[in-house]
């Protein structure tokens, strides 16, 4: 795979502002473990190898268990996720691939049962950000693992 355009170099101010927006979400009401799962699941769904690689490494650095990382793609069948995590993953899928008639009431009720209104809003912003990163990295064919050293992801020792 060959990287198409260096979007950071072409629009450094926009990149910085978007990174700042994403970093602001680190102080949201959604715990890091769920953000990691959301980032991984959306990246899987969107076929973003760059982001999937990055977020698996970040989750590893955050202490996530390897088997849970392998089970993100099959979270519905897996017994390794809590009801709160399942609700977040269902909301992630619904907002990543919007159904033709909107988010089903059952998915909304699932997330509403497990998260507060503020948490649902924060989670929605987390999902919006990862979907935007997926789109730019897929569009410009960012190479998985190419920024491991500058981002400190080499410390995950998954190369």
C-alpha cells in the first residue's frame, strides 16, 4: 500500500484542531477501555488498517487483554464484554453504518439503559471522531504502523 497524500503536511492547522478536539474527548465521561473498544470496532467496520493497528496497540498499552481484542469483531457472541461495553459497541455500529431508517429503538434503549444522557452524547462524539479519522486514513491510504515510533506505539511490542 502506498500513502497517497500527507494530509498533515497539506493542512497542518486543520489537523492540529482536529487532534485537539479528539484529545478533549479524553476528559469525557467515557472510560478509556470503552473508547479503545469503540475505536477498534469502528475501524474494523470501516476497513481502516492504519487506525485498527494504532488502536489495538493503544489498547494493549492501556492494559487490555489480548483475547478481548480478538473478540471485538465478534462481541455479540463473546462472553468477555459487560452490558455497558455491549451497549457502547451496539451504539458504535449503529452510528458507524447508519441504518436507512435511523438508529433502531432497541439499540437506543440498550445504550440508554447502560449510559447516562451525558455519556451517550460523549460516546457519540467519540464515535464521530474515530469515523472521521477512519475516512481520512482510508482515503489517503495511511500505512499501518508507519507512525508507531513517533506515537509511542512501539512500546506495545506488537511489531
